[in-house]
C-alpha cells in the first residue's frame, strides 16, 4: 500500500514537472528599453522566471544564433520570433534595433549562453543605446566566469575577468606577465585545443606553484573541475589528448612576497641575461621576484647601457 502511494506521488510530481516544462510563458508587455538577458550556459533549468517573461514579452528578440535560442524558446513554450544579431551583421541589425528603441519598443538581447556583453558583440549595441538616451536593463542570471570562480575553490574577494588570452605564444606570455601581479584571482576563457599551451605558459610566467583550476563544461552533464598548481595542471594536460568542451581557466592571486632589494635584483638580471635573451630574462626575473616584467626589462636595459658605457 505504501509503495503504491509512493508510486502515485512520484507520478503526480512527474506530470507536474512535465506541465511546468511545457507551459507557455505569458507575453506580458514590457516598458521600452534594451533588456540584456542572461541565458543558461548549459543546463536549461538555470533560466530565471524574470528572464523567461522578458524574452516572451519583448517586441523584438535579438540573439547570436536563432537555432540556439529556438531550443530555449521551445523548451519553455515561448512564442516569439528571434532575429540574429552578431558580429557579422551588427552593422545592419544594430540600427534596426536602435530604431525600435527610438519608436518606444522593447528589445531583448540574449547571447548563445551566459550574460550578454561578456565576450560577445552586444557591448557595442548597449553602448549605442546608452549614448542615444535609451534605458538599458540587465536581467541577471547564469555567468560562466562566476560559476567557475565559485567552483574553483580559489579566493573570490577580488577577481579579474580577462576574456580570451592571445593565440600567439609570445603575446599570450606577455599578457600573463602583465596581469600576473594583480592582487586578484584571474579568470580566462580558453579553447580546448589551446588549454595545454596556455597552462604551460602560465606555469612558466607565473610560477609552477601558483594555484589554479581548469573548469570544463560548466553546468553540463560532463562538468569537471580540475584543481591544483599550474605545474600539476601542466603535467596533466601534457599527457592528455582530445580535451573537449568549453573551458574557463581560473588562476589564484600571487602569494605575498617580501620586496627584493635592488642590488639583489640587479645581480639576478645580470645572471639571467648571460644565459638567455633579455625578454626571457625579464620574464624569468618577474616570476622569481614578483616584480612587474616591464620594470625589470627597463632595468635590464639600463644595466646593459651602463655596462656598455
């Protein structure tokens, strides 16, 4: 008898969940504005009620890829026709959206996943809307950088999201050196076929003992957090082929180090410059001392000029 009651309760809950998932979201009128709507980064259940109502009620719904957005609309029974707005058609689609705002209409902008304007072309549209005096309303929700940060186990009191690192190795290392001394946890997007090279560069530029986490396929079925030092992560990805999925790399802040004395720095720079080019010597000195690479490079130039003089 108890089993039958449990089965009936489970069936009622299943039917209720099915009705909720297939319910049509009402298209309530919205005030004229550009609404920046965050959408799920993987799990469609992460959408907010406010986001659904905004998407359903907007006079115009703009998105990166109509096929991706259509999956979300179909899941929640939303009747609204999305129009594409992306980097390749922004010059044409942008003025149309701005004209709609000028005519007193509501415009909702969604990205393929996450929060609009974070590493996508929506920034320019929002900027133009603000310049034209239109209201811009953020509808908060899923965000890959924040999901990675809170799941990484690294300090979150101060953090710096820096998007994608440069593709070329030299530029990538220079960017890491530039950001590496910031007293904050660093957050980057990265592609699966570059993660091994990026972790290797980070270990060399920032130090193998610096803590980090590679966060892959966030909120999806194969979600993974691989935590450790940059050196440990380098060893793992050097031995791992065929990495797949969307990746967020989180690197902890630098450890507090006592400031090295100037004579010690000069001696280190001279020693390194005898064994490697000046640029690499400055990078290695930055890693060892915790001082900014640019200042060390300038110091090395000064030492070289004084020696030649």
